[in-house]
C-alpha cells in the first residue's frame, strides 16, 4: 500500500503486524500477517511454606480490546487448582488481535476453615505481545508472583495464615560537605487509606510495625528539615506488597532516592545534594541500525545503569531508548546493554558493558570506551550515544565436496600413478582448485 504524505508531517513507524517507511513524501506500509498464538496461562497454588495448598477456587477472566471496547476472551468460574496447576486451555482463548490481554484472577473460595487464611487482593495485570511471545507486564503483587517462559505466563498464588510485620530502614547520604545539622524526615504508613503508623526525627533508623492484613501498604516519606546549603527532597511515595512471606517495594528508585532489601527489611536511601555541588545525571541514548533491511519487529534491548553495585536507572524497549539516571556520588557508573530479542535472520549482539566517569572540570559524564564489535559510543553535549548494529546472520559455508587427487606429469599434463597420505586443511572448491596438504 502506497500513500502520499503531506509535507511537514511525520509518520508512525511501526505497530503490531505492520511497519511504515517514508521517502520523498511517499509512505510505504508493509503488512505482516502474524499467526494467532494465544498465551499459555498456568496458575499454581501454595501455602507460606511453598507447599501445594488444596481447596482454593478462583474466577479467571481474560479481556482484550476488540472493536474499540473490552471484550471477554476467556472466563471460568469456581476453578479448582490441582497439584500440578491449572492451565487455561489456549484453544478457548478467543483472541482476534495482538492487543494486550488483561488478566483478572479472584480467589472466591479459600482453603481450610473459614477465616483460617488471610484474604488476598484481586490479581490484575496485562499480558503483552513482545518479540513473538506473550509476556506479563508485572513480576509480583500481594500474594502472588509472575514468571515468564516460552510464550507461557506462570502465576504462583500464595495463601497465608498470618502476616509478618513491616520493617523499614531509612538511610541518608549527602552529596557535598557533611552539613552541620542533618536532615530530618517523617515516615507515614497507610493501609486501606488509614494511617497505621508514623515516625519522625533526625535519625528515624529502622522502624517496625505489626499488621494484620495483606492489603498493600503506602509508604510516605517527607523531609521536614533540609540542611542549609542543600536542596530539599520532594515527598517520596511508594507501596509495599506482601510476597513470599515478606513486604517488598513496588518500585526501586526515584529522583534522589532508591530502595534495596536487607533480609526482611526494606532499606530506603535518600540523597541530599548541596546547592553548589550538583552532579548532572547520566544520560544514555541507544540507537539501532541494521546491516540489511529493517525487520518488521525490531530488536529489543535492556539498559541497566549501576553505581557501586547498586542499580540507579535503566529501561527496556524497541524504540530509541533515552535513559536518565541520578548517581548518588561521583564514583564511576557502569552501563550494561543486553539484547533481549533478536529479529529473525539477524545475529544477536553480545552484551555491551562500559563505564562512564565524572569530569570534575566540565561537570559532564564521559564514557571510557569508544565501542567494540557492532557497537560504538559517542557524545553530544551531556548525552552519551550508543549505536548498536545488527548484522545479517549468514548461513555457514557448505562442507567440502567430494573430489579426486591426481598426480600430473608437469611436461605432458598426463595423469601419473601415485599414492598419497594427506588430510585437508580448509575448503577446496571449483575446478582446478588447490589446497594445502599436510
């Protein structure tokens, strides 16, 4: 299909099952028919010890946008989960396109006696079609974990008879000379919209709170006093979800803060930056090129930015990636780029890894590498630009064919009788070709 493009307008480059190219005000739409391949969805049921738990029943509903509205593509009520797990029959999932599939799982009957197990929240997430397979857009939530396989999504659902307390620790870092007076913070925990605990002071340290519900917990951290000469930190908000017997954060970082885990304790680190010692963020742009024609479904990459062994930023996708991360100090920062999906007929790119260091004169982060095989690094102002190139996956050369080895009379060119002991080293092809004898 070829259309005319009005001057001054850009085109949408690709979507599910199609790609658009444009030259000289002409739009070429290349359409690929993709065979419908429903996801394989499996539910497993465990107790807090990781053992199979019998007696639970679930309502499972899958919906997908069709004709401009959400329509049910699979539904089952009061489904029991056997020990080997329950797999939604793929042939019964009535998908008509490759738009995301919304998953809703409700536990409608709990194991054991009434009230023996705590209620869990409804399980809700989307499954997206990426790189030829269906992949869940979440890793965990309260009472469940999600694993992605070969076009398979596995949901591990857990029931608990009791819930462990919330353990939260607050650490502070200062970018600049240590202040005379330290920052002060207030920590508030809310569950179901109701405040269940709060702490405040110069050193809140580690706090602990007993809870009796699996409902996710909102954590709100506010800086109540900012040291002179330092920038204040905006209010921090994130959620804790109960997974595998402990409270886990639903996010790992934000502007001037990041979250780690130490056993059952969630460790929050906040970073105050001095007014006169600002450290610019690390900015990475990833561009992709192809040796041959651009594939319908482009390569997908993941970028991870870390410092002192701690992840401080990252992202993943197919479009041009622009990632920005805030370092916690001026120590060198490691950038790792991994190709998570390689288009058909192209070779995958080995994992790219390099360091960037902080130039105290220009106040700019600079890469310590210019690149390697099929990738390069350059700069444009504060931006570090990484270009990766997928090359065509050439088939291996054919094995050597059968042939005869004869001895010729150099003067007459006639064949002479001779015995040889030899082995080939290399490929010998073509009439009259010669090889190495050893």
